[in-house]
């Protein structure tokens, strides 16, 4: 855990957030500035700065994020209407919080 990292504080429950899902390795919560009716963040508990800092051994973390997204898509109903998963990488790619996280957006009327 990095002590000045917002997502580390949320994942370790040092900062309040309404967790929608939690496993041993990740937490899921709503984005505070949603881009869609459903906008969730999938955050590993272990601090990894960005996609650029991933190691080969971090594959299970990415797998966990994707399977958590699949589960949350069912829970939110976007599995039927469609959704998008994405990572912002580094400042030029839109990353604002430098702790690896994946976005899920969806829920628009079809």
C-alpha cells in the first residue's frame, strides 16, 4: 500500500467508499464522476501504478478484474444492453489516479 494513494486508502478501508464488491484481491465501487448511468471502478488492493508497471506475474490480477466486471455486469443489468471496459494509462491517456484501475461504463438506453 502506498500511504498517499487514494485507491489504496479505499481498498484498505482507511477511507469510506460504498464497496459494491470485494474479494481478497480487489474492490469495486462507483466512480464519483460517472460518464454513464453505470460507471464502476475495479481496483486491485495491491498498489500497481499503471498498466506500464505490470509484471508478467500480475496476470491473475488482470484476470480477477475482468471476471469481477463480468459478475458486476450481471448485477447491474448491463450484460444485456452492453458495456465497455477500459484502462486509462498515464496522464496523456487520461489516467488521473496513479493506481491501476479498470472502468466499466454502460447502462444507456438502447
